[in-house]
C-alpha cells in the first residue's frame, strides 16, 4: 500500500515539475515574440513622437506658425491622394483650424497640380529623401503634427487621431 502511495506521489511530483518546466519554457518563448514596449497595438510608435522636430519649422515653411501639420506623401503612392481628400473633407466637415503643408517626396512642379485645391490654401513642398530620412518616414502617407515649441505631438500614417486635437474655427 505504501509503495502505491509513494508511486502516486512521485508521479504527481514529476507531473508538477514537468508542468513548471513547461510554464517556464513557454514564458521564455513568449518573451521572444511579445512586442517591445515601443509598439502600440500592432503599430510601431514613431521614434520622434514627443521629441523635438529634426528641423526648424521656420526653415522648412518660411513662416511662423503655432502648430503645423506635415503630411508626407509620395508621387508613387496610390493611397496618398485619397487619404488627403479624406482629410480635407473631414477638415471641412468639422471646420477644423489647422495649418498644414504637404511634403511631396520626389515632387516636380507638374506633380503639385495633383494636390491643388481651389478652396484650400495648402502649401506643397517638394522634399528629397534626406528630408524623409530626417523625419524617419517609412510609409506614405504619413501625418506629423509639430507644436509651437517644435515638439512632435502626433505621428501616424492616418489622420484619425488628430481630429480631437485640432480646434474648430
């Protein structure tokens, strides 16, 4: 009787040790695949978020503005124009008061007409790869809000999170 009880206790102890070993192994494996803290949801947070702008806005825009939305686009991007149209429609619907500029990668003079809008006074600034690299842009379109103190308060490939931050006229 004692040998059966001892055998059962040994089996329970072995299965407990095996379970603990499996938990430790799986925990270690999960640490390898869990996203680092700089990820929000499934998207990587922009490395310049809440940091100073890599360039002075007055150098880029040749104006002084309290807050500036930079919309990075590429002439080869099929999503840029529809995204910009959606942003302009939302700006109009919500009567948002925001100064913005379109930074057009590889833009030529004739490309600027793609973005021309008779009702919106938007600045279209052709930029090169060096400017794209300074802002660490890896996809297009990309929306970056630069505050008056030249810190970046918003950075995302879509403008949805901006609407609550921008005051109405």
